[in-house]
């Protein structure tokens, strides 16, 4: 193969199957979660599920080169994707619970992998490093939102939600996604509050991560840049 064509092919493959594409899908998923209340329709929910499925697929690809870890991640991702689409076909409390649980497991695994890569990398701080760091922050918020949704289904009076009687499962999850990012950024408007001991504990943990992660990340990026310039 021509070296020039091989170089283009390699860049295309990295763009399509690498972590850059996963980061793009994460940003799109993040945006879709916040646009959902304004475009609350079946096509919008299907588009969000499609993005969620793509995040799962590309997450498995970038999870690890170890076959066993990738296989395990693939099993969890397949279960999460199937259950996610089943919520559209046969919505029921049981399917919502299992969908939330499998999604929570996979997003937790993906968050740990991204977190490890961001803090493990050494050398010059690049755009990819920054994108990976931002992706971790978004994963924090999305993972905790799924956790809150699961706890809301399992625990009685887990959250004080406005208009609780009229809220569907989808609407409750949207509100808890909002609550997750408000907690992560420690804004704390107070319109949604955790009312159970377990949900309060996880809300405190998320707020701590929202404070400690940016500070630790900034120190890490500065040290990498200093080491690169000295080298």
C-alpha cells in the first residue's frame, strides 16, 4: 500500500475507532440529556438511546486491550443496550431498573478506565489529554445520574422532586440528571433534595468529586507540562 494512503487510513481508523470518537459521543450524549426536556418526543428519546448505545460500543473498543476485560465489558454493554431499547418497546418498572443497573455498571467501568488513562499518561499535555479529562468529568455526572435514577426506583422517598405525582420514569431521570450536575458543580439550587440517608451519602460523595477532581487534575496537568518543558 502507498505510504501516504496507509497514513491516511491509519488516521481514519484512529478517528473512527479511537477514544476521540468516544469523547465526541460523550459530548453529544451530554447535550442530548439537557435538550431532552425541550424536545420531549419519541424521536428525541430514540436519538438519545442511539447515542447511548454508540457510547457503549466505542467504550468497549477503548476499554482495554486485554481480551478478558474487553469481553466482560462487551457482555455488560450488550445487556445495557438491549435493556435500554426494551424500555421503549415494553416500558415497565422492572426493565427500567435492570436497564439502569447495567448502564451504571458499564459507565462506572468506563469512568475508571478514562480516569486511569488521564492520570497515567506522561509527557506533553495535548488536546486529547484535555478532551479525555473533560470526558471523565462528564462521565462523573452521567454515572451519578444513572445511580440516582436507580436509587429513586429502589428506595421509598429517595428524593424530593417537584410535581412528583405527575412525573413519568423518563421525566424523573431527566430531573435527576439535572440534579446530578448541579451537585457535581456544587451549585446546589435546592429545588431537588435527597431525603434518604443513602441518597444523601452519594450526593456528598459526588460533591466531593466535583471539588477534588478539577483541583487534582489541574495539578497533574501543570506537573506534566513542567516536566515536558524541563525535558
